């Protein structure tokens, strides 16, 4: 099964990954994969174009397809009626936070964490409270302190971006207990969940907390970000709040995103498993290649993102800038993930072995 696109074909793409930097720079920064489309998705989209099916999106089969997929993969089946369509996870997260808090309310996050979290809370005029990860895991004592101090919402990232940590069921159950005790609503960004490796077990947050929300999408696992479709899943106790969701969230969802997502969830699991095998090989090969260079790296349990520690190499707080200048390779700046990212950079290994080898070669030359 073909997974990876050829470099010469990638360089013809018009996405941000391949247009942000000059052509002599190798991009491994943004969370976009170098895959070809899974054949069931390609066929579904081609059929939609053939019939000029390009109007406004409807719910169609997407909530049912996601519920069935979640049951097959994780043994958890949400009620399709608890699922609202969204154009992307960003809108889903902001919508959920808006449903359960007011401007000025405190929202907790765990840096280093996905950079838009900071932006979303600023847009919503919420007060940011940080409880940094402790050795890559959730700091439950820190969370309790933040909850006790009056936080209203906890924005969780599971699997975690950029570290690739998959929070355990015990950790999530502890979070749910704290949230219940202090009246905190948890909103879980689970966009990378289908990309969990066999070294860990993904637990949907709503399987342990009926009061929370989850933001989900096919966009990362099947590389469909540009098609604009996601879902906001409400825990049973939070379903009535969905009645307050803005109507334009549905109208902003892309119909091709819905069509592609249904195809991915219903017919794209073989492709997904083949991809996961390729990514598993890449995450291991990356560790072997980086070890002689002195770059710190712990293989992630999920995602195709590697959180690289350049602090021992004396490249300063922004090693990505040094690597771009010296090696013509673009990683994502660690400081974008919070102050805890000083000396780090994020590397996207969702690419062919040949391109990954070239990326490591450029890092080596820069060092």
C-alpha cells in the first residue's frame, strides 16, 4: 500500500508546509503529513466532484461513522446525537469553552502544549493558568491547586502535542475526580487519538467523565486538515448545552470534509494501520539517527511529532532558528509551546524514510 508521496510531488503542493519557506528549505515543522490520500477518501472526493456536490454541509453519516469507529478502536461508543459538526478542532474547542465559562474565567493548560491553545484563550478573553507537565506527565497536584483556586475549565491535550504522551486511564480518572470535586469542565483535544502506537492505550476522556467535551477530527490521522470538518462530542451530562451552539458552526463546516471524513472512518482503517506501522518505524529510526548527535529524544507514544531537546548542544533558547539558518531545515520553534519549550524544537516525522534521512543529515550538518 502506497503511503508516502515523492519529494518532487510534495514540492508541487500549495499547502502551508510547502509554501512558507524557500524551495531550498526542507520543511518538517507544521503537523501535516507527506502522505498520499487513502484510496477510499480519494474515491469519495472524486465522486463528489463528479456530481458537483459542493454545497453546504449536512450532518450526513459523520456522527454515526465516528461513534462506530470509536467503538471499534477504543471500546467506547458515544451517542451520535451528542455530536455537533464543526469546521475544525479549533472551533470545537472554543465553542466548548464558550458554553461552560465566561470572559475572565480561568482556563488551565499544560505547557509545553499546542501553540494555538494560547491564542484561543486570548480570543475568548479567558484568563490563562498554566500547570506545566512534570517529566512529561500530568501534574495532578498542580491541577488540583489550580482547580481549587477557581479555574472553570481545563483544556486537556490527549494525546499530548508536542510530547506525544498518551495520558493513562488512571490519570484521566484522577482528573475527572478533581474536576467533579471543584466544578471544573474538561475540554479534551483528541485530534491525534487514532495515531496512538501499540506502546500505549488511548482512553477517550468522555469514557471517564460524563460532564466533559471532546474535540475530534479525521484531519491529522488521514491528512485532511484543509477539508475543514471536525466534531464536538459532549458527555451525557453536557448534551443539553449543545442547543446553544452557534448555527454558523455547521454552515462553516466543509462538505468535502464531511464526505472525506465519513470515507476515512468507514473505509480507511486499513490505510490508517499501514500508516501507523510506517510511523512506528520512523519514530524508532529517528531515535537511532539522533543519538550520535547528542539530541535529546524520547519516542512518542502517539502522533508523528518528535519533541527534540537541543539544550545540551548550546544552541540557545531557539535552536529551530539556528537549524534553519545553518542547515536549511525548518522545525517548529519550541518557545511557541510556552516558556518550557526553550532549547527545544518540534520535528514532524510523517514523511518517507528518504526524506527523514535527509532531514537528519541537515540537522547534523547544522550542528
